[in-house]
C-alpha cells in the first residue's frame, strides 16, 4: 500500500501490483494475484467475508433460544412477536496488532453506522475468513466509516497507534436483523449467521428488584440466627454449643422456605 501527495498510486497489499480502479469503485480484485481488496481513498486493504451457516429459519431459532435464556424476561420467546427480518453482509474493520506482551490481538470496529455496538465483540478467526466474492455485492452494505476514523478510534479508545497495526482489512459478516414486538415496544436483535450468536444492545431484561428483595429477606433471619451462638458463648462453651444447635434447627426450615420463595420469584420474573 502506498500513498502519494499528488496522483496516488494504489498497490495491492498482497503482491504490490499497481491497481487502476474505475471512478467510484471501492471493491476490486487484483489482476496480478487475484486478491480482493477494499479501496479507502488512497489506501488499499484486504477484503474478506464470513460465509453464513444459518438460513433465516435457523437464525430465528437461534434468536428464540436466546430469548428463552437467563438474560431476558420470562417467556420472551413465547410472548414476543417477530415483525420481520432482513439479511445483509455488514462491513467491519478488522485490525491485527501485537500487544506489549507479544500476543497477537484482533480488534473489530463497525465500518458503517449501526445501533448494535455489540458487533465489536464478534470473534473473527483468521482461518474462517474467505476472499470476498463480487457475487455478494447486492447483499453487501458498503463501508462508510473511513479507515482514518477507525484508526482514530483505536488510538483514543484502545491506545493503539496506527504504526502498531500489522494488518487492516474490511470483513463483511452475514447478519440477520430481526425486529420483534414485546408489550407494544419494538426491539432489534442481530443474529450473526456464521456462528448463530445473538447480539442486542437493548432488550427486555429480567428485573433485578425481585431478586434483590429475596436476598434482603434472606439476610435478615440468618443474621438473627447467627447471633444465637454468639450470645450462647457468653455463658461458656456449653452455651455456644446450645446456641449453634438452636441456630441449625431453625436455619434448616428457614432455608427451605427461602429457597421456595426464590424459586417462585424466578418462575414469575
């Protein structure tokens, strides 16, 4: 990759062959080594994609499993209504650099505007990346976050300078975006179609207050029971033993009751 202050010369990142893109062209296949590249102004980076393993039906099943998980409100998978879905190959900036302790690290940054910031947490192993196929153009969302902007984010948020970047690339990942209605509100969740991972920034979460209430209720009787051995010890060793026995006798049924209450709350929330 090279850059000139007058007429820029674009060179393939793989073989250094000179590239001559048409006006407005951003995706290009090198005529010398057949590498696929992305053109960002006068910069050239590799261009990859992830192949989907899920179709729309399987992606919706993955979403349903996530809805039935521990993060979301009870029975979200049954009570939510899927409004529709879309599919696209979404662009991500893929940066590879070496950390101070010598480990290789991959950093992901969305290459287009999105409300799902969780995309930064995707795992994109290099072995799963494939050379971009131009036949995907109709489903590929074009990048609109310039490389310089992404590198600026790396410097500000990750304290990684551009000189530390060993490889930069654009990776198009297959995403199913689902819209669903829950209690009159529309939510968005994304299913990454290569692994089935579900990503969402805002979703109907389990309420924490009922669990905090159960924890508070449980703390009161056990703190009271814990005072019996302490009070008994004031009268000598035999008193401590009596207090401990009394604490145990009362603690067992109290624990059973509190466990039942916690199970009831978990079933309702």
